[in-house]
C-alpha cells in the first residue's frame, strides 16, 4: 500500500526491479515463467541425442514417406498434394496418396518451412522435418501445464509440464528425426482434451468451437482420432450415469459434435466416416441421445406431468422401434462400414493373431509386458494409481474426464505396445496430481508449523500463543483449503522426509529418462553403430545401397523387396517399388511373399508378371544385424500362405516345428528365393575365427547349403557389410 | 432390486470404484494381455553349464518385449503397492483418525513406496543387465 502512496513515475531501473521482486505475486510469476522456459528447452534438447551423435537425418521407415510427401507439398503446392496419385509405389497398382494419408504432419512441416523462410531463416526442409518433433514436444509440455492448471491448480500444471517434457513413453516417438504422425498427434490429442475440459467447465459455444478446431488438427494427423471420438461420448455417458449431467456438458458436446464433425470430414482419408462408420457410432448416438433428453426436459416443463407421461410412453415405443429398424436396415444394406481390423484387435486381443497376420506381424502391435511400463514411465507407474485415488477423492468434471481417459488409455496400452504413447499423457497428468497434492500438503504443514512456532515465540504467554495459533492458521490462505487435515503434532521431520522423498524420486526419474533417451530411443535405424570409443564402427549400408540404386539403375526400374523397406527405397533410391509400408493391399504383399518363398523358377515367373527389374534383400549374417529378412521370413510365408494356401504351406519350411536354415533345414527352405538371395556367395566367407565358413552370425550356426547358384538373377550390388544385397532379374532367354 | 427405493442407492461409493480401478491396474500392468496371447510358461528354465541341473529362471533376460507369467505378476504387484504407499501417505493426514493410526500410515506409506521402488529397480537390473550403464 505504501508503494502506491509514494508512486514515482521516474523511478530508476534498479528501484523498479527491487520493488517488483519484493512482491510475492511477481516472485511467483518469475519462478513460474523461468520454470516453464527451462521445461520447454529441456523438452527440446533431450530429444537431440541422435542429431549430435550421428547427423540430422530422418529415422526409421514411415518418416521417409512423410518426408517425400512434404517435399511434394512444398515444391508443387497444396492441390497437387491433395490430389496426388503416386505411380512410384505399389507397381502396377499405384496408390492414391491424397485420399489415404493423414496430411496434418505434412501441412505442419510445410507451414514451418514457409514461415521460417519468410522470416529469412533459410532452414532446409530436411532439417525442418527432423526438428518438428522436438519443437512440438515442447509445445505439448506447455499444453500439459495449461491442462494441469485447468484440472487442479498452477502447481499441478508445473509438475505436469515437467513430467511431460521427459517422459520416455513420449520421447520414444518424438526424437529429432522421427518425422512421424505421432510427433504432432500427441500435441493435438493433449490440446483437444485440454480444450474439451475447458469447454465442459465453461459451457460456452466459443470454447466448444476451439475444442472442435483442435479435434480437426487431431483428425488430420493420426488415426487415433477414433479414440477421441469414442472417449468423449463415453465420458458424456459416464457423467450422465453418475448424476453430473449439466447444461454446460450439453452445450459443449453439441457444439463439438457439429463443428468438429464437419471439420473432420474435410479430410479426404476420413471421408464420410463420421456418419457412416461403425467405429463412430457412439459419436452420433450420444448426440442424438442428448438432443432427445433436452427435448424431453423442455416438453415436461411445458406440458405438465400427466400429459407428459402419456406422450413419453408413446414416443418411447416409437423411437425404440424406428431406431432398431434403422440400424438393422443400414447394416443389412451394407451402408454402415465395419470396424477395421486394427481396431478389432483392441477389443479382442487374439483377433489379429487368428485372422490378420499382417497386423499381428508388426512388432509395435505386440502386447505389453510389465517391464515396458517401468522402462517407459519410471516413477509415474507408482504415482499414477495414487493420482487416480486423488481424482476419486475430490470429483470434478475435469478429473472425471481424466479418469475415464486414463483408464481407457491404460487398458489399451496393455494390449499394444505402440499405444503406450497415448497412455503417457494420462500417466503424466495423474502423477502430476498426486505428486503436487503430496508436496502441497507436506509444505502446507511445514508452513503452518513454522507459523505456529513463530507465534509461540513472539507471544508473551502460553495461552496467548494457543489462542493466536488457531487464528494464524485460520488467517493463512493455505489452511482454509484443507479444513479436514490437521498436522500431526510437532512432526516437521516427517514432512521434510516427504519432501526429500519426492525430490529423490524426481532426480531418479530425470536420470532414468535421460539414460533411456540416450541409449534406447535415439537410434536412427538407418545408420547402425557398434562398439565404443576408438573401436566405434558406423554401418551406413542402407544409404550406400539406396544411393547405388539411385545412380546405377535406369530411372523406371522396379524394385521388389519386403514391404518394410518400400518407403526408404522410394524416398532415397527414387525408384518404383512393388510393395511398401502402407500395406493397403494384402494380396499384393502376399504375391511378393510367395515369390520370396518359392523356388527360383516359380519366383522368376512371378517377378516377370510384376515387371520386376531388381530384387533387394536385407541380410544380417555377416554383420550381426538381427532385423534381417531371414528372421522375417516366416511372416512372408504366413502372409503368402494366407492368400495362396495351395502353393505355400508353412509346415514345408519348418523342420519338426523348428525354423532353421542350417543343414537340418527342409529342402523347400533351402531352395527358396530368399535363402538363395541372402546366402549367395556366403558359403566361402569366414565370419568368425574358430568357426567354419558360412557361419551366420545372427542365427549362430553354419548354413545348410553353402553352394548357392542362381539361374535367373545376377548379383548386382552388395553393400560393405553385406547388409543390403541387390540382384538384377535377367531377361528371358533368346530362343532362336 | 426390491430393497432399493431409488436408483441412487445402487450407486457405488467413489472409494469402492477406486479400489476396483486399482485391481484392474494391477492386472493390466502385469501384462495379462501378453500372457493371454503368447501363453508363456510361468517360469523359464536354464541349465547350469557345469552340473547340467535345470534351474528355474524367473526373468526372461535381455528382452523387454517378453515375460514369464510370474514375472509379470510380481512387477504389476509392486507397481500397485507403490501406488498404495503414496495413497497411505495422504491417508495419514486425515484428522479423524487417532495419532497411532496416522503415524502407522505414514510409516507404512514410506516403507511401501521405497520397497516397491527398490524392488522394481532390482527386477529391471536382473532383466536388463545393461541398465544404467
């Protein structure tokens, strides 16, 4: 108050700074903003390990397709990308990329590129793509702060932002170089949930519209928009069931449904899913149910009870009858699209194993083990159940939403390892609530204790101290909130121990996250590193082989390889491939699998049909690279056998149920094209000191047939460590 | 159904639902979905190289994406126990209980949290010898 009386407009800088820094509000603002800026920088920097160790390169397989699409978008413009038909993949079918891709990521990278170029920071497009993910990770941490603030208070928000910045479950898919959908989709998911909780808390149309625009970004970025589209109706149902339905919820959901649905249907890949697909049935059903409910409430208010009762009975009969009939007609006439295979797996985990081998073969779709939880989340696995307890202790609309989100996300993360990514924000927010509540109650008691001892020391008499202490407690703002909690008498040591325990837990969490990021999640997988220090060896075989393809084959050459490598070959080798990672056509993939699994003559016929010029295999026996095609071969047999059961039988490739390429291997196995292409010329090589020739370093034994001869193919290129092997398909023989 | 006069009374209390949620958390984090799909044995077996005797092996080594049933259950158990420890720390602040209970809860809370954390760290070091090196 005194500063207002003595206000001087010409105060010096030092004086102004001193005046600001002595006010509690500005101290708090300074601490908060410094913390948030450090969190942002931490989230960005921790993801840079692979850039510092290797170089700024795009990782894995899928990001190469996204990179190629972004190049198309930036160089040829929006409409060329929107209507793109790609003739360079899935020869001879081609792929309608414009209608089968989620464009959110490409738009984001293109906008960042155009903006940075406009501001004369001329960053290369590849670098923009590499650093998109860390940039959005920082943004996600900021949104986590806002979300925590909306759920509870500012302290929870700060803890949530700090935890979100380095949680390994999120880092695994958003390191620098991982230019994949999840990089922006998790940001979109957290923003949608935050804006949805804001909309429910405020109940205005404007907040609903904001949530709908965040939903548009999510629908444009990732297929998990289906998760949001079912989670929010589920939340509405639960709120109605536990008796917390309110007009705010109605306004929020109606606005969200209308605006969000229309916006999401603008994406070509989504099309009319929102009105036609089974996966989004609850999305529409809840909208209809809400309107019906509000109509009933309105009619009851207008009609009076008796008339309303008669009307309700008649209407209920009519509605149930027509609704059931409509659903039956739609399903029978085939208008309602069935649930796609990927989403069936989430409800019935054994479905994919029995019916869709392609979905079951992807390593990311395997179910989760217990160790993945502690590895990806560390102390958050302990703090999350406590957070659930705190949410149940004091139910608000926002915490109920968080509980529903967390329970569904945790269940789905148990079914598929990849969905640990979606569960990570849920774990972070729950843990933030529990950690912040623990810290808040401990520090509140410490402050009360300090205030009590202060009062005891300053008051002259013991009675005056006893009388003043409760008054002091009542006066202090913190105590007013926790009226049910009383500090244990003279126990500051326990509270200091709680603070110490939390500090140790956070330090251990930070150490773990940094180690995990550095060791496990920063490998670009296109460049392999083995050895330490002076014995470090970099294996750059993939890029060597793809650039060989780019420079030494004719421009319209067609490459046949297993679908894993399709995106990389088109992006780096710039050549047409037969199948790639999009896996949209199972029969085409099965044809390639059948070719790889048949003997050379049969395979040659298939390759002539498909117009193949070069066959590419990945072989790890010389270098010890274990994710090679021989290890994936059984999946080729299974997928090929699924479509051509008369030609390919899995039992022909197994010796008593044992998968082996040694001399115990079956003749079908040892004569298959894959075996020949992998082990051509390998029988004469000595790979380890005291083993014979042809010792396969991945399988751990000598191969069966060391004398491989090829009739219809010629070896064209083998990379330095034999990891990539390319063979040219010979033309038909001259008969005359 | 007869003894409930309204639907309201059927509604379970929040703490009951919270207990159910913690039980389901235990099952999910124990890797029950993995157990159902891949059907691993309850414990694995290693042969001792010197004597040739077959010893049980509790943790599937070197792979984060494989587990035995008992290993998963013990992991999930300690996750839930750690959560219960933090819950106990908060329960100790309830002023309606006697001081003995509150001290007991606080002590148990510390003990359970630290025990779960230490156990999980030990487990992960057994499973992945290269952890934190």
